[in-house]
C-alpha cells in the first residue's frame, strides 16, 4: 500500500516537473525569437533610411562631378586585394590615405607619413620608398615651384610689390600677418614665402608676374613639364588649393632643380627674418623646427599643410655624410613630419643607407 502510494506521488511529481521544464523551454525560446524579430525590424528600417541617405549622397556627388572641374590622378597603394585605385581627385581628410593602404610602411621604420621617399642626391639611388608614385595634394610645397618661376622671370628683386584684396585667401579663408596695403620688395616677399610660408606674399608675387597670375600658373606647369614632373599639376602659387598635386618622385625632381638656386637655398633655410611692410616691423620665423636644430645639416627645405594634404615636409640634407633628398607627405599630427624625418635619419645612420624593398604597389622597384 505504501509502495503504491509512493509510486503515485513520484508520477505526479514527474508530471509537474515536466510541465515546468517545458514551460521554461518555451519561454526561453520565445523570448530571443521575439527580440530578434524586433531587432531585425529595426535593422530593416535602419537600412532603408541608410539607403535613402546613400542615394541622396550619390546624387549630390554626381551633381558636384558635373558642376566642378577636378584634376584626375592615380592613387597607388596596397588595398586588401593589392589593386590600383583610379579616382577623380576631390578634397579628402588627412587620414583618407588609409583606405588605399597608404599607411603601410616598409619594414624597419614606423612612420606617421603616408608617403615617404629618400634618395641619394648624387647618385639618384633610392634608399627608402613608401608610396612614392601616389599622386596627392602637396600644399605649400608648391612654393618651391613658385620661387623658381619668380627667379626665372628675371624681374628686379628690388621692385616694390603691394598686397591687395586679390591676394587674400578665398579658398581656405586663412588669415595673414601681411595686411592688405603692405608693401615689400620682391626679394622680401620671396624670402618670407619660402621661410615662413607666407601665402599673401606668394599670391602677390604671382600677380606681379608678366601676364598676371594666370600666366604665372601656366609657367609653373610649364616648368614642371620641363623637369619631367609628369604626375604634377598646379592651380595656385600658394598651394592652398587641393588641386596642386604631385608624387614624391616628381618632388625629388623639383627639389633638385630648386637646389640650383642659391637664393632658394638661403631663404628656405633661414631661421628668422624681419620685414618692414610700412606699418612697423614683422618678425617671421621658419615653419621648420629642424633648421634650428644644430644636429641637422639642411641645404633646402619647405613645409606644407592643408587638410587634404596633411602635414608635409621636403628637404635636402646631408645624412651619414651623403647629400640626400627627403620627401614626407600626408602625415598626421603637428610634429609628426619632423619626427618622421628624425626616424629616417636615425635609420640611415644605423644602417648606412642600405636599400630596402619598396612599399609602393605598382611603383618601380628599388
């Protein structure tokens, strides 16, 4: 009797336990499914909104492409599949080189610059190559070409040049210490344009060129062509436009040519210079901190920056007893270009300028 009763209780307990477990299982399964359904619905709604935004963005891009004139260029770099991207140039952020693989660096040196190129000036031997054939904006590096065109014109360096409204920056709307109405000699304008990257000085120099600024820009492009800078194009004497583009390999040719001008060497490497524009004294300092560093032997230099170009630096310097040309483009961080130059110099000192494999996809081997 007791055994029978015990068995009945066990059966009842088993039934109750099974019912509870089954209920829990249903609740456990149902909850994620309902939650997933709600999430999936939200995703569908999000994708629809995103698709509409993309469609509007694509339409806007198409209108801009029709309404504006752009420089075409080839941006070479390592993508995931190692392909070469061909795009129509338009303004980009300083980090936009990363989707194209421009952040990759040859082994041995970690750089913040997306483009880096070092060449022995005497032998043209390539010592370091990172994306040297990528066509990118070059900002105020353009002023080296500006200086050569000014000096090639043989116009008197003592001629007085006045800054006018035409010399204001209507592209980036940057300011200048050289106010409208300031008057300086052509030589002084050239000096502060090279040493301190004074934009209004460069703009005024181009306006006083025979034939005016259009003729000056034409002369810049003609000079580039004569130097064999086939991947280079200029649209302004200042470099404030992102349509001033070049490659590191082309810039080596420009630096070599500029180095032949004693005034460019002197003005670009001066630490400071005072000018008298008619209203007191303006004291200018070099934009390159390395010229004030006694451990560097710099024969020519130029810095540059706009958002689309990033931080840029080109130099002729003697490293490890060898005259070299160094190009650093599209770097991020105010002092990163100078730090990269120091890293490269240390690498060259440590390894004696040994050649390394190029990191430039599609570029010539080194």
